[in-house]
């Protein structure tokens, strides 16, 4: 009687594991190892931006003619933007606010740019690289979109850039709004990819010097979720920290996703570290932070790390367990500037009082960059013309002044250090330090 | 190389996690043992229980009330599913039941997202248990000690129910030979409903208990289902004793895997499962196949 039951059970385990493998896919992505960093690049190439931009703009008529001749993307009627975000699955807490931010900006400009209407076709990446690439293909080949934007996962983004460069029936520009792999600025840089998110090194390398010289901490225990972004973020911190004179006394790499961190935390507690530097996104960050507060006294071993761990999407669940964390990121909702005040107010009123985090502002800025570029090209969505209009673009974002580096096709932005404080029983990230205009690429 | 205190705390970690996953698996193994149904919606019962518990705790701030209400709510859902859907499939091949519960699991994922949204949530531990307690000179999270207590109490309760009550003897007889039990004039249909509802309620209870430690997030249902399936397979299909020792074995192996060989901790639980199945193909406490 039980015999026949055993056979399907084995198959079921495989089935369930396969399903799980899909949702935890970032773990399997081959991450380029973090390049050893030496000093932040000071090669701000904003001077070279203007000629490039105006040059491309003047080439506009020819470019649009070519697009029309190839008969692919239309140059009249609405501009179609193919937008991909993870609206379901484990990464929906990041994908949903990114989607909200993107569409909020477009609504602010009444879905118009360069004298044309904008039509957004939304697809779900479903927290899974395969879905990400499939949706991008569908948008290009079936919907014939003029511009691509979004993607939460690094593997989806790599695959999509590769697809556009090598397979796509026509070239389309992709505006990346979340994937942060460092090599997208250099060896994987593309003429068809520009980023309004961050690079993994950007927020973490400057923390190395800050932790050693300002916080006066010399022994740090590193922890990170073991998938693409984890080593890139934390190892670039470690590179900066060691260069300043600090010592990494240990590194723990919990599998991603994990829910129970007790074994790791007990090890850290038994070490002689003065602080930990942590990166665990999503639910991993929530559980890590809560369990940290239960196992370890933050006054004895300080909680430092990437701001992702205490992002607005995590804070409500973390509650006061996050208090005392010192983190760095390119955006905190508490930033004091007029653009951010307007952004936070309008986001909250639009989305039921929800406070926007870094993902929302990345989507918002992605839409802004596209709209500004289309205004410059008078509605021409040819990838070369658009890229020309985007490189060197500058604007005041809710995250402070930003620009697109013509050298790296990536965003130059302020990096903030924040301490999570208890304000009337609620955790609030209070900005304590600003690194001005940090380049995305940290030279090795 | 490790101090006694360090090892002691790691054993506590392992036992705590082991009892937690025993709770996750208990309902699954109970339903399978009695009904021969592999309930792939088990993780969904766990998830819905956790979210109902979350709503209760955030409104009433009473963890213990949530611990009672969530199993009742989910038990009621289980009753509707058993009487309305599953019952029709008992005479069909097992794959039909599997497909039904798998489909229900997909629906549950979307329904939960629709009601509670995609954000990560967490249940606050009961009042007075969010700090630490001194255990033999070691500061240890109080709620984790409570989980160990709850796990042991429920294990004893289930053992008592199964070994020392009439209902328990009917269930044990049903596991051995369903036809004979119904031949003795016992309403097997009613027993099936009862076991399914109880299994669902147990899943919901474990969802509330695990909430403060493992959290509430998109995908928690499939993660939980996999862990529960591993525990059940390691312990032996259909036995509560097996789920108990299987849970403890996996919990301790997972914890010490993270301590000693962190690089392999991800698949260590699977390695344990493979070894157990090679040595004892029916699991630690599974009956040998004739």
C-alpha cells in the first residue's frame, strides 16, 4: 500500500526542488568575483559628456530615418517602453516598489515625452532569470517595443544585454534599474545598456575607510548572502577596509535564501570582532537583523553593512531590532532635499502610506532618464540617439544630484551613511554622513 | 577547538531548529500516514496560518490568542477542502490528489499576496519573550527556548493522543489497514476529515510558532514544504516518531554543518537524506516494505 506511494514522492521532491531552484535563482548565478579595489576612480568625465550628447542629438534625423527604413520600431504614434520587474516571487518586495516608482514618474509627465505619447508594456520577471530573458525577448520580438527598462536580477540583466547585442532582430536600449554587477561598468559595458541603479562597489567601498578611520573599528567579521551581489558588495568593503588598515577576522556566507542564522551568529559572538559588516537582502535581511538583536549585543559587536538590510521594505518587519545598525546606501527615505520631500509625499499618498525605499527611487530615476532623453531627441527612440542623449545627463533626483557617467554608462551619485535610530518606537534611518558624487566604478 | 559554552549554544540552536521543523512536518506525516495523501498544500496551510497569526498579533498584540485562532481558521479551510474537493478523489489514482493539492498551493500563493501584499512580515514574539535568558551562563534568546518547550509539549501531546486514546488507536489501525477499520463499523470518512483538519491546524500552529524566527515572505510555502518533505522522508513516511527524530537530526546536522563546513551547509540536509535513504530506504522509523 505504501510502496506505490514512495515512487511519486521522489518525483515530487524533485518537482518541489526545481520550483525552489527557480525562485532562489540568484544563488546559482555566476558572479564575477569582486575586483580588488585600490582607490575610487576620480575620472569624472562630465567634461566629455557635452560633445557626445550634442553630437548624437545632431545625428538624430539620419538615425530616425534608418529606424523607419528598417521598419521595426515606429517613429510615429506612441513610444512603446517594455518594462520588466519582479512582481511575483521572492523578490516582489523589491520589484513592486520599483514598478511603482517607474510608473509614478511617467504619470507625473502625463505619459508624454518628446512630443509623443508613452505606452508602457509591463511584464513580470517573477524573481527568475529565465522569465526575465523570456519577457525581454517577447517585448522586443512580439510587442516591438522601442525601449527596454527594469529587471531586478543580475542574471536577467546580463542575459538581456547579451541578447540585445547578439540575437535581437533589432537593437533596443536597455535602462537597468536594479542589477548592480560591477563589471557592467567595464568589461561587460554595452552600447545598449545604461544604469540608473548603482554598482555593488559604489556604496560599500567608501565604507571601508570610514569604518576604520572615523568609527575607529579595526576588526570586522563579514557576513553575506552567498549569491552574485553578496560577495561583490562585502568584498569591496573588505578591500577598502583592509587598505585603510583594518583586519577581517572572519567571513560567513549563509546560503541564499536562509531563514535561521543562529549557528552563524553564535560563531560571530565567540569571535573577537568589534563589528560585523553584513549584506542579506529581503527576508534574509529581516531574519538576520532580528536574530542578531536576540543573539548579539550591538554595543559589543556593532552592526554595520549595506543599507539593503535596513531598506524601507524591510524596516517595518524588523522593527526596533534594526536600531543601532550603521549602513551605507545611495538612498534613504529620510534624505533632506526638496526633490525627496516631494517624492516621498507623493509616493505615500499614492501607495497607501507606504514609504518608498531605494528600489522605488531607482525605478523613478529610470523613467526620468528615459523621458529626459526622449525630450532631447524629440521623440526619437533609436538606441544610439538615446544613448547619446543619456550620457552626461544630470538631474536632481530624490537621492540628491546625479549624473550618468559617459565613461561607465552608469550613475554617479551621493552615497549616504545612516544610523538606524529608535524614534517613538519606530526604526528610522538617520543620515549621518554623505560621500559626495561617488563614481560607480572603483578602479583596481 | 571549541569551548563547551560554544558547543552547548550550538546544540541549543540545533535542537530549537529541529523541533521547529518537526512541528512543520508533523501535520504532513499525519495526513500521509492515515490517508495516503501527499498534501502538497501543506506549506500553504503553514503560510496561511502564519499570516492569520500575523494579522491577529498586529491587531490584538496577543501572541497566544493567535496561536489558538490561526489553527481554527486554517482547520476550517482544511475541512472545506477535504469535504468539498479531496473526498471525491480518494478512489482515483494518487497522482490526481497530488495535482489537486499542488493546484491549491498555487492558488494559496496568489491569494495570500492579494490579501497581505508581497512585503516581508514578521510576527512579534509574545510579550516578555523578545529578550534573552541566562542558560548555564549563556545569554540565549528567550523565544527560542520557548520554541523548544512548545515543540516538546506538542510532541508529547501527539504521542499521548496516538498511543493512549481511542482516536489514536483508530488512526493507528487506519494506517495499518483502512478496509479492516471500516469493516469494524468505524466511519472512515469522518476519521479522514478529522485527520485532514487536524493536520491543517497543526501546520497553521507551526506557522505561528515559526513566524517570529523564520519570518513571513513570498515563497515561504514552498520552502516549508521542501523542509517538511525532507523531514518526513528521513524520519519514515507516516510516523510521528520519525518526524520527531528526523526533525532533530536535520536540525542538528544543519546547525553543525554551518559551523564546521559552511561551504557545504546548503546541501548538507540533502546529503543526510541521501545517506539515510541508502541505509534505511524507508526512513529512520518507516516500516520495512514487505
